C-alpha cells in the first residue's frame, strides 16, 4: 500500500476560512516535509518537521510520530494560497530519499 | 530561501536521442537528488548522490539513466537513449544534511517532452 496518504484530495474554501490538511504515513520516519507546489509546477518548502509543532506566519505544521500523522493548518486563507500542497516523508533509512503523497489541491475563492 | 537552478526549463527531443538535464544546487549543499513527476501524477524519487556516488536509486532509474557532478560543477541527469515514457518534469533538489536529515530545496524543474 501507499506509504504516504494525504487528505482531502481537494478542498475549496472562501477567503478567510481556515484549512486543515492531513498526511498519514505507514513507515517509520526521520522527518516530514511540507511543500507548496505552484500552478506552474515549482515547489516551495514550507516546513521540515520531524516532530512537534512549527509555525510560519499563517501556517502551522504538527507531526505526531506515535499517531503516524502530520498536519498543515492554514489560517485566514487567501486566494494566493491556491495550489497543491504536498507532504513528503523522509524515512529512517539514512538516504534522504523523500516519498511524496498525492497532494491536496486547495482552491480559495474570493 | 536557498535557490536551486535548473537548465534548461524545457526540452523537446526525438525518441532515441540523448538528453542532459543540468542542476545548479545550493552552494554549500552536499546531497543531491532527482525526482520525476509525470503530468497530473505523484512526485517520485529517482536517485540521490553524495560524495561522487549514487547512494540509492529507485526502480524508475533505468539503465539508460546516469548522474554525475564533475569537478563540483552542475549535477547532471543524462538519459541515453530517451524513450516516450521519459516525458515528465524532472526536479533537482539539494540538502546539506543527507543522513542527518535536512530540508531539501527544489529547483523549478525541467519539462522534458520526448516525441
């Protein structure tokens, strides 16, 4: 089965609403990395989060290893937040290889 | 944040030809990666590279693929010969930590179309 599962697959919000994106994993991890993929395709690193909670502006990432999940919270969404959000698991195998989820496509309407 | 550059941004070639994709990683990084994303599909790991050697490669890294970083210049992915199924966006990434764990920074991708 797939090692990294993201949910929801897509999400539509009105501007100002909050979003909660989930990533569940089935193997042991070294860390979880969250990316924003622009409509043109390029990736922006949002968080490198091995465990616990990290904040960056309106974004919060929480990784709970025992529960095998990581989440990305976006508060007060803006239209410019629209795009695809990817989580990627770095397994505990000392190679740095990332295994990606399928992504959540977020659309924020004005 | 740190920038990874990729050249070219787009490449169209005929099946059977050779192609070299170039990556200029973040300057003090030691670990380099290639990933492949077919349009509308999941990003998938191809290979990682450290200290002049391949550390791990996936099933997607066929015998026709090779990587190198001669004299600390570009980190390259060469495909020879190319096949239709090689059409995809190829992303290069680099990190400083490797086995220690660290943020991977991605380039903007090279869009390869094999006709």
